[in-house]
């Protein structure tokens, strides 16, 4: 079973975006359900497995076609109401009362945090999209398409900002078909306010996720920004300077000589589109928590991976099984299932993406926790997000295996076809049945983790400022 609310999603919303996946994962885990990030009928799962046997070039073409299916007509942007979207967010949390809540930045470590605490996760950003055919290498055309649909929104609603997010490296197979616009609440929406006031037990913790990750962007209108690139092993400076590595990458994908990734404008550092916090959203939530008798916990961190370190440490701190925990579950980007640790006793590690900048994060966590060499034990389960554009910062599957085998005597890749990765079309439909099968086969006898109370949370999160 995979829990989803009955209420229809808002117009134009991207269901597979990191923030929405984190939200939906929280919905599911709080209902004691496993989470399917890409739910499909069995007929589609069978079809995808068949199509995954095709050559890589065909799988990439199919992925390009599928990107159309996730898109919305541009007229949906006329129907977007940020407050209605916030009401949809809370619609999936159906219990009368909760013992706490998590608000803010959408690193999917928040879904693991939701799982162990039992607290709902309410994200600050939501990603919307519109169907639009265009060149994958024309930043200005992409900006103009995004501005056409987003500028009327920021003029209509003064409590949001919009970011047109153009990543021709990591999202290459998407941006030729779809234009993405991320909306962020600058203030606390009424639905979230009512949730804090009416759905929390007295004295509940209110965890405020403040991610200070920055990126270069250009402001093209009041509260409307354009961002080139995103989190990965390629810096924003390299993207803007158009390095030789990136030119070679473009050429490999058949880009024309007039390709131009740098839209007009002055680029300055600001909150990163996908992960960065902004506005007075968290400040208002914290003040409301205090005035209503709740306990705000501000978790400020410089990078979404820093939250992973904290949440992993929380699980280690709350371990209640005999001996030491041996296994790890590593969820990568949206291929993340927060119920798995709760039923297997595997320590969760969330990695933002499949790029090489995540390797130091993974090694740091494992070296602090596990021994290497002859002392290695347990199993590492890792659900890898695919890539149909093989970016230059991609980490190959065997590299993941080599790193993990230094700490574990067994490495499993649920949902991944090693012969098809990274253009692994089948992983979108295979990850859920395979990770739930692994959960059944590796279930923990009893409850592996103690639910943290306020003091436990303060031990891990209290006073956290700008870690990294």
C-alpha cells in the first residue's frame, strides 16, 4: 500500500520534485506505509521493464517522451493559488493531533526525520512546470518562456518568489520539453499557520529547517529570478564561464555552435532554487510556535547534505537494538523510502544527487560510523536515481560499489539494473517493489529506534548554526 491523499494536486505541480517527494514520503511514513515515489499500475511496470531492455539510445528517447507526460499546459499557471497549494500540502496529514512538525527546506533527509519523529513535513518551496518545446541550449528562450508564465504570478501574489530553474547538464532530458518554475513562500501561509495552531499537541517541538545553500542567479523582475545549473559537481561559476568540460559535454549531445547557456542579466549570489531558505517564512513559524506554547528548534545548515549528517546521527543516537547497527539504507535524490529504516533497523543516509560532490559526504558519514577492512559488516542498500544525460560529474555504479564495500560485506542496489545504469528507465517503476521486498526480507524483530523526545532532538540539533 502507498498512501496518497484523495484531494487532487494543485494545477501545474511537479509531483516528482524533491520537495513534493519529501512531502509525499512524509504522508506515507506517518501512515506506516512504504513510499512509492513514482506510483504506476502493474501494466506500466511490466511495460517499463520491457522497454528497459532496449538499447541506451532508445531508452533516452523514451525518457524524453515521458517528460512530456509530467508536464502541464501553460494555462495551468493562471489557476495557481499558493494558499490552495498549502492546503493541499496539509491535506495528507489526517490524524487529529501530532506531537510535532517540521517546516522549511526540502532536503529529503527531512523525510527520514519525519519517519523517526512522527512529525509531518511542510515544505517551503513547490515546483511547477509547463509544457514547452525549445532548444536545450538556449538559456534566453527558456528564461523568456518561464517569465511569461511566472511574472503574472508574482505580481498577483506578493508573498511568494519565483525561480526559473534551467539546468542543461543534470536536467538535460527534461528541459527541451518542459519549463520549470519553483515558487517559494516568503511568509508563512495561512494553512501552515492553522496547522501549528490547531493540529499539534501542547508543547510540541517545531523543527525549522534553514538551509543557507547559495547559488548565482539573476533577478529579472521583482521577486522573479533565473538560475543556471544546480547542486552537483559543477560550480555556478563554471556554468557561467562555460568551461571546456561543459562545451565538450554539449558537443557530445549534438548541441549547435550557437548554444548559449547564459541568459542576460547580472548574476549575484542568493538562496539556491531547490534547497535554499528565504524570506520570513521560518521566522514567522518560530514566533508562532513560541506564542502558542510550542518549542521551536532552528536547524541552520550551509548545505542540504549537512542535514543528512544530523539525521543520520539522530538515528544512531536512538538505536535500541542489541549491539551496534550494521546496515545502511542510502536514498539518492527522489529515490528515497523513509519506511525502510523503520522496519529494518538500517541507518538512513540521504544523498542529494548521483554526482561526485556527494562522495565526500558519504565517506565522512561512513568513516565516523563504521570500521573498514576486515571489520566491515552488514549490508548497504542504495537506491540510485538514474540519469539519461550522463553529466560529467556523474558517479558510476561501480564507484558506488567500491566505496561501500570498504564498509559493508554486502552491497545491494534495489530497483537498479546494473547493465542499464545510469540510463535506467526501469528504476522508476522497480524501486518501490524491490525496496519493499528487501524490507520484508530484512525486517527487524521489534522496533529498532526509540522515538526521540525534545531532549533527544536538542542533543542533535540544538544550537546548530552553519555546519558543513
